[in-house]
């Protein structure tokens, strides 16, 4: 998804990562609306920019005395940044604030580069990450509404330029009216599609679950360390060369757990503080994939001053997704990350609390502490939910055998006298389908856990 930019520049080549400058404007008088420090907010914005593979060359808090309607920030600053953009060959400036269309356009002109604001950035992330049909539609809807609001406002601006009376049918206006109408039509179409998707959601979910391996989803706030943990876990585990998964996007990888159990690890879109309300629906739809996960790892930045509030936010959204019982079902682990950032005595105190809670692993994705424990814990939880079945089939029944290989994990196989005996491990969803799909000669449910 490409967001509307008012600059007349070609979009950056996608085959190299764009160099970005991230700026967090901080209004001196508005500290009361957000308890978090400007540095904390800047760190989050940098995390968001990295989530779409931007190379953040520099990041800066810009203290503002007031907001300029034309450029948001003062003209001296605008000139300084223009030099900076030029000397560092910056491709994109991210302003962690809401920009009016006019501010966006003026800054793009002054800096001769693309500028996006916070909403634009978050929309880009959602667009790149949406995996389900509902997620994609919901994000496109949010992006179109965003574009539409920009058109409306630039229209008012044009009107003012022409003397403030609005000459009906002026060239600029009719062009914008046309764009608006096109966007409105598209929005109506999307809304219809969304209704359809929601109605048939159950079917889509069944269709999505094609891999016979359990799916583990990482959730948590932006900057909690999800991607670092993802890379550590997939780097430490044996990477699969299976062609079957060649089509998985880079945020999903097949891993092999210590018990030899294969699984899919999925890095999801992160939570952000103060999510613009227009984007809430899109965010939830993007997280829709978590519903099909067998296990959820909630990655928490335990050194973050707001870590408890962040935890509550994550649990509230999971609950809205119909996943309130994850913890009770033994399908959620909290990974308390960034242990290395806590002072020793604090780390000691937190370790005691973590020790008491069977659903918590305490460690650090960068130092590697706690990763082994996490692996063992994941393995045990997945073993507890899978079942092992021994079946005898007619050897000529190639179709049933093929089904077993696709939907289960064949652990053993013996062919004799026209019969084939197989031992297969299943995830719960696949196990439920077994009797519907095939009628074996014998079926024994084994009590062993693999
Ligand atoms: N000190 C420390 N930093 C960490 C740890 N885990 C992640 N980070 C850093 O936190 C920042 C955000 O991590 P990232 O994995 O991108 O978070 P995500 O937004 O949840 O995917 C990066 O700068 C990481 O290097 C940790 O255990 N200790
Ligand atoms: Mg990440």
C-alpha cells in the first residue's frame, strides 16, 4: 500500500532500504496530556520506523514553543533540517505528530524529500503486515479515509487561495471532487467486502490453517523486543529448508524445537501508545492472525516505566479478539524482556516474582538469558495440546496417506501385506478433522506426548 504524498517525487526504489530521519516534536506546554517522556516517545517512533525496514540515520526530539500552522515547526529549524536532509541524503522524514496536509506539503517542498506523519507511518506498518483478508481490507479502508480527509482539507486550502469564496467548478476543485468521489466509491466497495469477510470469518480461518505445525505468535508493544526475540529464537533453532514454506513472509519462520517438534514462529505488528482512533479497527484486524495461533508469547519490556499499563492494554485487546482465556488454557507465556537493563537488586526482586509464576520466563533477547527456558516451556506446552494416533490404512489408499502427511506429522511408517501402519502427531484442529476425512481400518489414540 502506498500512501498519498503531496510531493511530486517518485516513490523510493524498494530494493534498498530508505534512509530516514525521525523527529518527535514536543510542545512544551502539553506535557500533561502524555505522561511519557519525549525521549520515550521518540524511542517508540524510531521503533515504528524500523518496523518497516527504514534505516534510521538520526532521531531527535524537537522542543516546540508553539505550533506553526504552515510548517508545524519554526522556520529556522526547517532550514537547519533542510541542510541536514541534503548532506545525509535522507529519503524520508518521519514526523511523530499529526501533520495537516498543508504542513506535510510545505515541509516536503522545503526539504525536497518525502515526509510522513505518525498516522501515515502506522498505516504503512499495518499495510505491510496485514496477512488476513479482513486485515488487508480494514487497513485499506483506514488509509483511504486518511487520504480522503487530506483531500478535503487541501480543497479548503485551495478555496482560500482563490480569495476564500470558492469559485464553483474551478479546475482544482473539480479534480479533487473527482478524487473524493473515487475514494468514496472504493470505501463503499471495501465496506461491503468487509461485511462478507466477517460473515464467513470461520471459513477463512479454517482455510488459513494449512500448515500441520503449531503456530506461535509473538505479541507486545513496539520496542518490547519482539523482533529481537524472533531473530534470536529462529537463529538458535534449526532453520527449515522446506520448500513448503518458501512463501512465508519474513515475519513467519519455521523452527525446530529442542524435542524436534517443528513450529512456525510469527512476529506480529506491535502495539503503540496513543494509537490514533481512526486506526483502532485496522490494528485489531491486523492482529486477527493471533486467533489462529496455538501459543502466544507476550513479550514485555520489563524495564519500561509503563510496563504494567502496557500489559493491561495487550490483555484487553486479546480479550476483544476472543482470546480472554489464553492464559487459563495454558496457551500464553509472558517473556519478561530486557532483564539486563534493570539494576541488579531490582532484577533480583523481579526474578523472584517471575519464579513464582509458571507462565513467566524472565530474560533478555539481546544477552540470550532465559531463551533456553523459553524454548523448553514452549515445547512442553505444545506437547500438552498435541495428540498422537496410530492408524492402519489400505496401502492403496494414497489419498488418505497424502492427507495424513499434509495435516499431521508422520512419526513412523510401516508397510506390510497391503496395509500401511503410521504413527502421526496432530495439533488439536487437525485431529478434529481426522475422522471426517478418512476411515482407517484401525485407530488407536496413544497417550504419549510428542
Ligand atoms: N538492553 C536490551 N535491549 C533490548 C532487548 N531486547 C530488545 N532490545 C532492544 O530494544 C529495541 C526494540 O527491539 P525490537 O526487537 O525491534 O522490538 P519490537 O518493536 O518489539 O520488535 C531494539 O533497540 C533492541 O535492540 C534486551 O533484552 N535488552
Ligand atoms: Mg518488531
